[in-house]
C-alpha cells in the first residue's frame, strides 16, 4: 500500500514540475528530465514523511536547477522548508558563532537555531570558494542528515569539484563525503541557457531592473527614477562599513531605492554580508558608472560579481548604468564568470 501511495505521489509531484515549466511557456529538455525524476522521488518521500536521500543538482549555468527545486517545493506542504543561499547559510552560522565569541558549544547552538523546525533544507548555489565556509557548511549538512532532514542543493560544480584549490581542497572533503552519502547526485547536462531567454526568467524583481548604456540621466528617467543631486547624498550604515550613497529613499521598505557609485560600492572594503544587508533594506539598487572590470582592482571586480549573485538570489530590482554591454564589462577574471554573465543577460536593456 505504501509503495502504491508513494508511486502516486511521485507521479503527482513529477506532473507538477511539468506544469510549472509549461506555465513559463516551455517544456523540460532532455538534460532536465533526470533531475525532475530525482526531485519527484525525493518529494514523494518528503510528503510521506519518510527518511530518504536528498538531491544534489549540478551543471552549467542557466539550466533551470533552482527553478526545478523551487517548483518541487511549491508542490509540497510549505511548513518547515528552509530555503537559503549557501553563502547566506554560512554567513548566518559564522555570525552566530562570532556573537558568542567562540564560547563552547557556540556552533552546535547556531546549527540548532538554524535547523529547528526544518523538514527540508534547500541550499541554493552551493559554491564553497572559502575554506571557512566549506567547513561550516559541512557541519550544517551533517547536522541536517543527523536530524533526518533531506538536503536539496544546486551547484555549478560536482561535489568533488567544490573548493578546487590544491591548497584547500582537503578542507572541503567532509562536505563532499556528506553530500555523496545523503544525496542522489544528478547532473543537469549541457543545453540551452534559459536565462538568455527573458520570457523564461521567473524573477519579477530582476525583470524590473535594467542594464543601461551609457547610463544617462534620460535613461534613468525612463525607468521612473530620479537623477541624484549633490544635496541628496546619504550615509548607509552597514554591518562592517558605511557607504556614501548618491541618494536614498524609503529604506526598510520594498519601495526603497538607493543610488550608489560603482567605486563606492565595489572598490570599498564591502563584504557579502554588507551587500545582503543592503538588499534587505532597499528593493531597488541603482549602480552608477559601472566600468569594464579590467579597469578595476581584482577585489572590486569580485565584489561586483558578488553583488550580481546576491541581487539575483534575493530577486531585487538592480539597475546598472554602465559604459558598455555586460559581456564587455566582464572582461576581467571573476569567480564563476559564466554564471554572472548568464544572470546579467537576463537584465532588460535600455
């Protein structure tokens, strides 16, 4: 009886994934179907409240990995789902431990605080570039598995491709082992980059943004935004720094808008945590004078890439006022350049 019920639930969830894809005006391609099948089986186990393996999806950019997991979660009861970007999960845990100044048991308490009440853990964009993040994420995954919480994860890397640096790769091996032990690892094979089809981008905030060349006042006005005056300057206090914004309005509301110069935001010593705080406080980020990244410092170029990742993940409105097209701006080395280019390709052009 349980087997027949599970089979029915698997078919129901699998059909829901097809329906979600059809709602975007598309169909699953050959490279996506194995991922959908694995997710449907995992979803049926979750619905039946049965322990079982999770799913780790990896593959090239723009292949619909996050979309498929989100469609799965939409087909399941919404109680107890923890959906979090991997770098934000690491940030939360690091911050919780730091607040206790390394007191004994700080990390177990932080893990418990994050996972209490969780039935499904979804780590999106699992890219362990930092050794400290790799180690703390390994603890998170092990804790989730110990609690019987299934893990869903997406990445551009196979598990053994995480943290590829020969100097640090050994630090990610506990995370790799935990993923392989608790998840079905499924490649979403090469195929179309669906982010380059704007009609299939399922992020309303991102679609409301723009990439404007050359970034003129007239283009800003066409987007319903005011050009900042010198008297509009505003100090934005963030966890690790203070930014001198060109203008800001409505902080703390979805309608909030902040105008920032590229140099102030990306060449200043801002962290990913600062950017997360920024997008939490403002629904629209306008970045002025975006140059070619080859004209910036390596840190500035990487901060720009981090900004794109955070804004995409949080689905905020990002307006880039740039000197040239995205592919021309991305003329310097940044981590996961293909992913950044794919996301920028989904920004409407002005």
